[in-house]
C-alpha cells in the first residue's frame, strides 16, 4: 500500500467512514489491509468505536468492581475519541460552509 493511499484511508476513518465503505473506495486492497492501515495508525472507525463501547458496557455486569473500574476508564477514552472526532468534523463542516457562503 503506498503512502498516499494510506493517508487517504486514515483520513476517511477519521471522518467516520466505515472500513467496508473505505474498501469500496480502494478495491485494490482487501479488507484486512485497510483494517490494519487504520488501526496500525492508531485510528478507529466511529462504528468500531461504538461497538467497542457497547461491548464494554455489556461486559460490566459480569466483572468484579476492580475490572469495572478498568472498563469505565476504557469507555471514557473511547467516548473522548468519538468526541474529538466529532469536533474535528464540525470544524471541517464550518470551513466548508464558509467557502460555500462566500
């Protein structure tokens, strides 16, 4: 995978695009190549993050209080990840609106 494609794939993931949709945009790469490009860069898709949060919440009932504290911290980090991506998206949207309204 060349660097230009990798950067675009990571950008799509930051914008909340699902990995399967990214694969549609880059048919020359299989799902796992795209997956590892995204996660290898430390990124997560919004849908993947949502699923991780849901799974951690479901797991809370069956674990000890000390493990619950760890899960709560992990969920907090995931929620902040989503919030940060949301803020970035809003900033880009505002910039686009300004350009359109000129």
